[in-house]
């Protein structure tokens, strides 16, 4: 057979080369010949054919009696269905046939039967008494099957049945035969099964029954000649200890564990060690210090010298072990176990780092895998070791280890660190800033699996970093970590270029937390445009939807009206003048829609579909008034879309669109909606779209438009919508406050600069003329330097008053937001953010009325200090113009007299 040749050049189908291609194709057809030969012959098909007139029970009996193995296996797999439909006939006619077939059945039917009987038990389609009478003997007969896989499957079914069976049935059917099956004369498989059954029975009987009938069997199996039996029994000692209590555990189980911990078999020692760690809570301080601690110390010493097989298990349980023995450790022992943990964290890396130049040894692949597992377990136990050393000592004791694990050369270790990063951050609390560089490193890790593990708790980690571990609503501290925001953007880019779109989708969903941890401007310039680009250019639908929802969240919390309008215009190609409510404001901002690649009215129907998805998220996240103001009519315009899929998706969205209307305020929009629906009913030519329109019309007729006033039926939804509208208005107020604050700061700085220059000049002239000026000049008349100082002090007081008022305003804003999120009264009318802001507005009005008499606080008004300064400047200008006019009149009179 010739090899398959991949031609990199253009194929030549001339007569000379054509026969060569045909020969290759003929040889390739040989691959299909075995497939054709494996098909069933007519005789086989005839044997597999069953009469269609037979019912389910008769068909099952026929197939088990005279069918092939594959047909019998299908009947056994269908047993739970037959038991649900007709349990009496199934038990009477089908089950006897199953008993006949199973002893000679193959592995596949045996495994299927074990699963079917377990399903019948879990579904409880028959009583437990009927189940034990009908199926328990089948399970017990096959639990010692010669095939290990089949035996384990039946054993799993038996252990599940023990949980549900009554005590008397267990005692007579299981415990009594177990005494003989646990003897040394029985097979190895029988004794292993006995060990697992004993561990399950320990929780079903009282302590005195366990002591009299079960513990003797346990002791004999712990002394079995086969190490597999001893290891298996050692693993079950934990369940037995929980059944017999603390006293018997100390007197019976602990001595057996100590003896098994010194066993010659490494697997037995390993099982004993793991059982000791799991039973630490049942031992008192004396047992821990006198018995357990010496055993643990010997395990640690032997792990590096003679018994490396225990290293993986020791590293996995070390955190639990150290915290369980914490109370009995001396300072030296505490330090010793901590150093042992640090040594395990770098196991296998010494040669790479050049620490063991004199002991150059070639590590086998098995050793490397073992060392990677050890370091991975150390990464898993890092939170427990932080508790062991106290989080306050993390920077001194464990930061270097934490750094090494985060930069480990093996991906599984870094993956485990990424999974536990949030636990570490929670433990560090106010010292969480220490590990921000490692967070950046894991975000930029070369493995996409590490990033996928990290982003599971990314919002919580960023929140801890932004608040510094403090629960109070403090200012965001992510500004102190400037490298974190670029790392987040690069992480998204790497996820986008990878083939794992689910990681990209999850990351975009987690980025919805960013408005709570970084500033609005950073989101706008770093993330918002990227989300919009993903919505319009990405080829994966779940990723596009995740980006669209995160984009809506960014828009929801954006604090600048100019930027919000710009994003809205990017989502919509153009807003027709007849329904553009904010035309003047848009024109004043110099924002033109032709600059942007549009979504809602773009050329691509795929983008228009995504626009409808975005509108659905806007309905979810924004208030009804916001959607009606900007998106209601652009959505209705898509009823004329040339693509049927777009119109179909719009029809499904119409009920949600109608739910945003309030009557009578939005009566004209309701008329527009009804008009569009009528047009669809009359003019729609696509039958699929028309059928959906008819269904939606019925649903729209059943819907009631919400009123402007509160209704009992929609009370909760109206409260939520009112809260959203308040928050949107609050953003506008905060933006206006920030603008006024910047204006006042600019004016105050210019005024202070002028006053400083004037004071500097006055100080120079005063020092130059100090000798010629008599002391009596200090009593200056009004209008001189003394009056200027008085004016200066008044100006400073007015500026300080304005800044204090502004800070109090922001303080009330923060209090409002925190209270609204923590209490349920924020959404009640008259309570929450709007009422608190009305209170501060009143305080502003009273203060400004006392000072200037006419100042009022609103979203478009200026602060009292700025109004006061402007009024003073206007008065000065008016006085100056009057004086200049009087001087001109006097000059004219003098000229006329002369």
C-alpha cells in the first residue's frame, strides 16, 4: 500500500498523472472493506427480529430466554423502567429469567445488572422489604465475582442497600455470613469485600453489638497475612471508630493503628498514617503528644531517607496534621514542621536552581511526577499553613514560599495556587496588598488553565484588594496597584486568542465587577470599547452575549453623561430627529454617529441580533424610563428588517418591551408599539415569523401596562424600577457636583495665586519703604490693606464652607449607596437615596439663602460660593461702569463751559 501523499502544489489531472491518482484511490477503498464485512447477515437479522405485537413484559421474557447477549443486556438495562410500569409482573415473570441468565452472563451484563438494581433501590419504586426479598440474594451471590470490576460494582450496590435495609435483615443476611467469609481460609477477594462491609456496618449497630460481633473480625483482618487485606481494613478503621465512640477507639483502634504504622508494607503504613490524621479530633491531648506525635515525626524523618512512597500522602495531609497538633507543639517543633513544609514546597527544584551542584543525579520520570504531586499538595495546603503560622506572620514566614509556588515551573502547581488564591487573600485581610504582584503574575500566566482557575473568585479577590480587606465602604485602593489594570486587559486578550471560549466567556462575566473596584474613566478607556468590539466582531455567541451584558453593566455605572451618550450612539447607528429626546445635548457634545461601527442599524444582520440581546440586558439592568428614552423606538424600527431571523427575535422581545411602558406617560410609545404589531400581522410574509407574531399578540393582550402610580400587582417591580431610576439620577447629580467642584477649585487656585503675588509685591514694597513710613500710618482708613485682609479672610472662609458642604454632600451619597444595598427600605418611596439627597438639598438652600439670599441647589445650579463670587464680580463691574459714565458726563460739561 502506497503512503498518502499531501501535494503542496497544484494537482495535475493530465493523462499521465490521472492513472496514479486512481490507483491511490483504489487502495484507499480497502479501508472500507472490513466495515462492510462486519454487517449482519440476513440470517442474523432474522434471529434478532422480535414480534411487534408482544408487550414489554413478554418481549423481555422472550429476549432473556432465546435472544442473544446484547438483547439480554438491553432487557437488564430496562429493568428500572419495567419496575416503574408494572412491578408485579416484572417480579413474577422477568426476575426469574434474570436469575437464570446472570451466573453465566458476561462482564457487560453483570455491570449493567448491578447498575440497574442500584437504580431501582434509589428510585424506591418498590418497598425496601420487597427489594430485600427479591434482589438481595442476587447481589450477595455476585459480590464475590472473579472479575474485580464486576465485584466492585456489586459491592457498591450492596453498600448502598445496607444504608436502607432494616437492622434485622442486615444482621441475618449479611453480618452472620460475614463471620465465615472473613476467615483466612476464604479467598483474598472475599476477605477484601468483608473489610469494606464491616466498615459500613459499624454505623448501623449500637456500640455493644459492634464490640461483641464486629471488633473481633476487625482485629483478625488487621492481622491478616496479606498486606492488601491489612491496608484495606486499616482504611475502614476510621468508620469503625466513629461507630464505637471515643473510649473504645482509644483502647482498641489506636493500638491497632500504632502497630499498622510500623508494618512492613508501605501501603499499610500509608493507610495507617492517613487514618491517624483523620482521627486526630477523637484523640485527647495525651494521646496526641505521647502516641501520635512520635509516629508523625518518624514518618517525616523516613519520608526523605528510606520511604519516599509516603511523601505524596504526607504533603497532602500536612496542613490538617499541623493544625490538629498545634496545641501540643513546642516552639522548636513548630519551627521544625514549618521548615519541613518549606522544604517540600521546593522539592525537585534544587537542581534546577543550582543548589545541589555536588549531588547531580538523574531523576526518573516517576520521581519528577512524584515531586510535582508533592508541590501541588503543598500549594493546596498553603491556606492551612497560613493559619498555622498566623496570618500576621505571613510576610515574614511564608511569603517567599508563596512566591515560589506561584512561579513554579509546572502548571499543575500554579493551577492549584490559582484555585486557592482567594482563600489566601481572605486570610491576609488587611495585609492582602502583599500578594498583588503574584495576582498579576497569575493573570499573565502562560497557561490558560491557570487563568481559568483564577477567575472563579476574581471579583472577590479584586474587592479585597480595593478595600484593603476592610468591610466598610472605603475608597477604592486599586489605584495603588497600577500594574493590575493592564494585567486584566492582557488576560482578556489572551483568553480571546485561545481556543477555550468558555474561559473567555467566564472572564467577561466576571469583569462585570469592575465598576465596584476601579474608576469609571479607567473602565471607559480600558475595557468598555473592548467589550463593544467583542460584541460586534467575535464569532462565539455565548462570548458575545457575555460581553454585551458586561457592556451594559459598564454603561449602567458610568459617571459621565458624555461617555454614556457616546456608547448609546455606538449601539445605535442613528436616532431619527422625530424621536430624539436629547438632540440639543448630543449636538453640544459634538458626537457624530458616523465615527463608529454601528450595532443596532448596521449592515450585518448578526450585529442587529446582538443589538436585540443588548436591549434585553438593558431592560434587565436599567430603569424603564431609560430604555424608553433611548432604545424603545430603535427596537421597533427592526420590525422592518429585511432578515426574518431579526424580526423573529424582535417578536420574542416584544412582551419585555411593552413591560417598560408606563401609562399615561408613555401612551404615544404604546401606540407606536401597537402600530408596529399591526403592520407585522398585515404585512409579514414569512410563515414562521407570522406564527410567532400571532402568539406574541395573544401574550401582549394578556399583559397590562403598568401605571405611573403604584399598583399592588406590580408593587415590587415598581419599587425596583424606582430604585434604578433614582440611581441613574444620582449619577447625573454626582457628575454635576464633580464639575462644580472642579470649577470652584480652579477659581480658588487662581484667586489664591493672584493674592499670593499681590502679597509678595506688597511685602517687597513694605520692606523697601519701612524706614520712611511713620508708625502712625498703621491706622489705615477703609479701603486700604486692613480692609483687604478682611476681604481675604472672608474669601477663605467662603471657600472652606463650600468645600465642607461638598464633602458632606459626597458623604451623604456614600451613606445612601451603602444603606440602599444593606437595608430593604431603600426602595420605599420617600426613603433612601432620593430622600437623603432632598435633605442635603434643603441644607444647602438654607445656608445659601443666609449668605446670598437667592442661591438654590439643583443639577444645573452652581454652588453657593460660586454664586456669591459671581454676584460680587457683577456688582463690581456695575459700580465701575457707573463711575466711568459719571466721569464722561463731567468731562463733557467742562468742555461745554469752556
